[in-house]
C-alpha cells in the first residue's frame, strides 16, 4: 500500500491478522488485488497472511482463517497491514511491538485496517501521521493518543504509512493502489467487477446520519440521501424521485420544517463537509472539492468564499495561526 513503488511487479503485501480481526475488511482489501491479477493476465500483486504464532486466526464473525506465516518466519514485504477490529489492545505485547519496529526499521511501510492503528500507535509507529479508524473507535483512539491526528475519512495514504476505516473502505484503498501502480483504466475495470459504486475519495465520509431536529421521517430520509451523495450530487428532481415525491412536494417539505429550499440545504451540507475536511485533514483543496461535489477547485473556492467569507486556503491559514 506504500505511496511510491520501489519493487517491480508482483508487489507483495503482508497482512497481519490479529484475533477478532474484521474479515470483511481483509477480504475487501484482497479481492480488488486478485481481480486486478486476473484482468491483467499477470501477477501484479501477492499477499502474505501472517498471524502471531502461525496458527489459524478467528475473526470477529467467529470464522477462522488459516495463516501462512508466523512472526518468526514471515518474509519481508514492502508493505504490511495490521488487521484488527474488536479489542485490538489484547493482542499487544512486547514481542509484537518489537517485531513491528523491526519491520519499520527495515523499510517496511506499515498501515492499519479498522482498529489496527491502535496497535501501531502503542508501538510508537504513528508519530506525525494522519490516520483513520472505524468511526466507533475514533473517540477512544483520540483520547488515548491525543498527539496523533485521527480523522473520520475512508482511508489515508502517505509516504509514511496508510490506514483505512475497515469494511468496504478497504476496497477503495486497494482500488487507489491499483490506480497508482497500474493506471485508472485497470482500477475502473476492477471496480466494475466488484459492482462497486464509483471510486470514493479518501476524504469521503464513513457514515451518513440524519441531523434534522424535526420528527418528520421523510425529511430525515431526504437529508440522509443528500449526505450519501455529497461527491456526486443528485438533482433536486432525482432526489424527489428517490423519495417517491413530486419536486414541489419536496420543496414544500423543506420550507415547512427548515424554511429553506432543498437546493440551499444540499449546498450547505456540501460546504459544511468541506469546511470540516479543511480543518481536520491535510487533504489538498482539489481532493476536498471533489469529495464535496465540486467539479473544479475554482468553483469550489467561489462557493466557499461566498459562504464563509474566506477561501479554503485562507481558512486553513487562519486556523493554523490560532
């Protein structure tokens, strides 16, 4: 998963499975790589499955997966993902910390999937990195490791390491890897095979929760749909069609409870999402613009300045001076 390749294909990636790891995240990371191999007709990627003692590992769904290697005999790989889920701290001991540090010192790029960053942070391997975890685990992680920047994004990839929130976000991270290594065409073909929605960006939201204060379920559904389509905004007519309402009925619903048009609320939510990303992540302005449904940095900057009286870059500069 490392940002820059230093080895020719096939690229080997290690996956360290810890007890009660999230199997959905592990398979979501592997399957895009397998499909890329099949479509290309080449072995572009290989993966090594590692457990602490080389024995099979039981996942959080109570299914058991066979490991190929133990810590003692696992081959060195350019990248290694620590796969965890519930109670990652139970797997941390001196042997594991020493092994992870030895890998890092040898040049292996380490990453965490789901709650794997708990282990890497405990090993002292996340200094000055921006990481992500499953949203349920973020508050605890921030409390335990306040000096590490943890954000609620789908995945993070840098020269120092990588992380993803688990679940289907591992698909997006692997698709990103395929695109960087072998081009967007192959990544698109793999995504089609997976019947995966259009490639989500790292800054995309992990979850979508209605936030309206009213008790009208239809308004909550409408706002939830907006949040599900921040990157590729629906037209107001398409939004109404999804809700089996008329365009005028949707307008009346928003006017009744919010005193605003659906178009205004939709734009506000996209800009609010962008505002949060600018303050909480290091993603560049163009990536944030795309993640917020704007086709260009210039259109995003105009809309943002109109709403907040600052450009995106000015907001960041102002925030960092405080």
